């Protein structure tokens, strides 16, 4: 992200943990959690779907439960919660929700 010219903060400390990454773009803030799951490259599509679903759910729950977005609420910016799930070295999915 730095190479692309984005101002990204990593390992941002909060009272309840550390946010993996925060990206501020104008009137938007992306609070991001990364999850890695060891997965065999030849795993079935069903196994991968289940692993992705679990990792993405856990990432978004961690953002919410630990209040990672709290410091950006009331800033006038739209705050997004983004979870990325990596399965081994070959597969990645993401899920984004707007904080309300």
C-alpha cells in the first residue's frame, strides 16, 4: 500500500488489542483485520468456503468486540470494517461492512 502512495498505519494499538491495519482515504476509514488459515492447496471448494467463512467472521467479530473502530466514529468519515482471509499462499477473500 505504501508503494501505491496510501497512508496506512499498521499494528495500531487500542485499549483492547492491536488493529492489523488502518487506511484513511479522504472521508473514508478502513479498519482491517487479516486472518491466515493453513489450508492444503488441493482442498475441496467446500472446505475452502467453510474456512473462508469462519476466518472472515472471526476477523469482523474481532474488530467489533474490541472496538477497533471506536476512535474513528464521530469523525464525520465513513468507517468500514474489512476482514481479509488468506488460505495458504494461493487463495484470498475479503468481506467489508460499514460501521453503524
